């Protein structure tokens, strides 16, 4: 399994910190973001655009920014807007109004160069059959997707980007697409480039969410960003139980058990929270009431996931105990009191867990634990 070097990790973390700093300020610059990514990925061309739904079946470009494209952003905007107008209700390798869970907030390499070597959609359809599963693309939609890819390729050629491979991430909040961010280059992207983008993707999402909150006049930036580091499913809700924000673990559980989670959240706001669910009202002057809800793991599900983790990651009994407490959202100090160990010992167990699971953070560790349980 490919892994980043210590130097690559350090550089990616520096870029992530710079992205979050812009998000904290609430008014980020697309040019700065694309410059940071261009330097990190060593890619010649970067682009970012947001899509705004115009009705139930169509999408429209809200804004766009590029780096390394010789054409003006205005011309690029017109061409991309025209593409979505021609697209209509058809869908390519992703649905802009409801991206597949497997594509949300996950860097994806698209071998566009090999797909578009011919002169029409028939050659693209043949290539798609070999990679449709990776994009969550059913066989019944391969022909439609090939036509839309060819339509896009015609537009890219007008912009001087014929048959460039793509490395992109669909930045999403729950199931809503916030931003398309990606790089283009004439040669295939490497696994190192994909892992670098993966490492900064949470920061990209933080930045986009923070800017969206600021544009909406919301004061929830700090609260939303704080939940990102909670190693349990955490949600910021409105008074009607509408989900304003979900952290990484929360988004994963929504993908897997949306109906159950929404029912749990509704009962929590009705004053009858289930065991393991905590509710905190957030009071801010001049704003409607909002609630922070943290949802623990159901007992049977967590026991099954822990057993799978013990086998898959070769965990000791004490590491399993610590992992269970991490999944419950406890801090190292709280875990130390629960398992009757020193904070230093707990820190060593947490470090071992992250190493054995190849996880970059406690949140990612809990997400991977849930995935084992789902499997």
C-alpha cells in the first residue's frame, strides 16, 4: 500500500493549515486555494466551480475560478455553463444534484485522456465498462454517461484542454455538492498526488463550508469546524431537526443509515434522546435556536465492529477497550479514568491504534471502525 513520506505529510499539513486559516476568516480566495493546491500537487492546471440547482433535474454554474488556463475565467464560465445547459437531465460520471456516497469528499483520478482518444462517445462507453463500478455507475447509464463525457470533451478542447487526465474531489456537505475542485495534466496522475489531495480534502471542505456559512450570514463557522474533530457522530441541527452540519463520522453514518439517524435526531430534539445521545442547545443573540447533537454507537453494532477491528488490525485487549471509548467520543483524560490507566498510557494506545489502522486522525479511525462494522 502506497504511503506518503514524512516530508509529504508535513507539506500537506502546512497547506491544510493555510486553507483552514482562510476558512476561519470567512472570506477565502479561490486564487489562493488553487495556488496552494498547484504547488502541492505539482499540477499545471487547477479549477474550482460551484453548482447551483435551478430545478429538480438541472444544475447551473454559480461561480468558477481557474489557474493555468490560458482562456479567461469568463470564457471558461460560459463554456461550463453551456455544458450543463446542454446536459439537461442527463448525468455523467457523477450527479451534481446528488453525488453518490462513494464520490463525496474523496479524491478520484479520472483517466480522461484514455477515455477520449477516439472521435465519439462509443469509444468512451467501451472504456467506461471497465471502470463504471469505481464511480457507482450502473451499466444502464454507461451510454448516457459516455455521451455527456464526450460533450464535455468537446468543450474542453475549445478551452485548450484536450484529453487531460483529472484528479478531482466533490466537496460535499451531507449529500449536497458544495464545490468541484480538481487538477488537470496531460500525463496520468500518480498515487502520491491522490494521497496528497486526500490529506488536504478535510481542510478544503472546512474552507468551503466556512465560506458558505459566511456568505449566508451565519455565525456557525466555529461550531461546525469544532465538530470536525469529534470522534463520534456530531450534528448541528435547526429547530425543525434539519441538519445544518454533520462531522465526518456523522456523514458516514448518514450514508449508511440515513433513516435511522434522522429518526434518532428527531427524538433527541423532542426531548426523548436515546441512550448514548447528548443534546446541547446553542444560544446566540439574534439567531434562531440551534442544537449540537452527539450520537454514540448502538451496543450490538459497536461490539461487532470492535471484534472485526481486533481481528483486522491485530489489536490487544487493552487497545480494543481504548478504541471503544474513542468511538464514544471521550477524550484521553476521560478514557484514562474509564480504563484506570495514566494519560500517557492512553496516548500510547491511541498512537498504536492510529498506526495499526493507517488512520490520520481519531475521526478517521472511528470512520474506519464503522466501515468494518458495515462490512
